[in-house]
C-alpha cells in the first residue's frame, strides 16, 4: 500500500493512496459501510503497531461518483470508521497538494457524512467548510465513577461529542494521563447509562473544555477519540461541536473568529455561518505538514501482519 503521512497541528494522518481494499463502486457512505463489513482487519493493520500507533487517523482515498468532487475519502481510526475528521481533511488536502494533484483554491471532497469544501491557501495551510453542526442536548448529567455527576452538552460536529462544563484536572500537558483516564470513565458511563446522540448515535468523543493558556486563543480543549488516544490538534469536529453550542447560547456571532487551543498548544481558527437546518456551518483553518512517504508491506508469514492486538484472554 502506498501512503503519505502528515500531521495537522500535531495530529497525524496517514493517507492511503493505492493498494487498499477493493471496494465496489458507489457513494462514499456505502463504501465506508462495505469497508467495515468486509475488511475489519484493515484499520489496525494500517495504523497500529508495528506500522503505526493508536493516535493515527487514516484517510483512504476512494473514487467519488460526484463530478464536482476531486476525491472521495473514508476517514478511520484503529477501531473503525469516522464520519468526518477536520484534521485529516486538512492533512489530505496538503497531501494532495504535495503530490501535485490539487493547487491552491477551492476543492470538494466526498466523505461518508456528505461533501465538504476545502480551500487550500498554500502548501501547508487550508480551511475546511464542515458539515452542519448542532447541539442535540444541553446540560446532560452522567454519573461517573470517581467523579460523581458530570454535566455536559451533546453535540454533533461530524462526530458525536460530550462536551463537559468543567474539567476534573487542569488542562496542562503534564495532566494528559489523568485527562485520558477521566475521559475514558465518562465515555464508558455514557454507554452504560444509554446516553446517546440523535437517533441512538454513539457518543464516541469526550471533550474537556476550558480557558486558554495564551492570549491569542479564546478556548482550550482536550479531546479523547474513539480508539482511546487523545487528539493532539484542537479537533476540527470537536471545535465545530463547541462552536455550535456557543452559537445556540448566543455566545458567538456568525463570522466572529474563535481560536481554539489544543492540549499541546496548537491552534485552529473557526468561523461559522447559520446552517439551513438550524445549526451552524463551521469553517476550520489550520496547518499541516507532510512527514513521510512510503509503502506498507504485508507479509502473510508475519505474526503481526494485522497489527498488534490483545490476546483473547486479556
């Protein structure tokens, strides 16, 4: 498999260019379902050790049947598909520019949750116009071991998020281990108590939010992703969900910039416009850099050809 690695504000993306699973032609949403049903080993084998690590997000390039789209793309992490991924969209745009497939300007990508527009500003900086984002429920309380009741909003930004009103420990880099543990407890409690997004959508991201550490930012976050790793970037879909909540509370006006700071101090800038269905259409701007170009090799004799997985009794 031919691949290119990049990072967007610190968060890695692995774009699979060729050699991926053979999928039948169809809408990207259909291809994503087929990938999950027929090739479940693809996710870990391309992202996890010994070829990668649990923080990696993949972007499988697939044909788009929409004439105005330059590519289709299925975003995924080690445990399965992602609906939308802001950082991976920015990383994919910069990767396609590195290959000479696109030039600065506006481009359209077909994703499993719909078509998104990407404006490539230069070799490293891009903006993605995300899918319509909205708050589903406000001030939801979940009972969490060690923490007691935790209150947060449930919002959609391309994935389902639980955004807390408070943070159990300071949003400092040296607290990542504790933040990860508490976020996992919250995610487990949401599932145990049957708390979901709209139409039973699984809440697979937990976002702690707080005040920024630097004067050029307006907020700071820590986001736990479905595979159990934290997002090194400020999380494009997570910040979209955050902006949707602020818009619903009249705390942020259309077109007003929101600079979101990640746990590693990287930044996204977001603005939004009102959406046609009562939500918001966020535009996320950030930078990405290509870090590696190569080929993934799969040897059937390799005991870890599918990635390192827990033993059945672990």
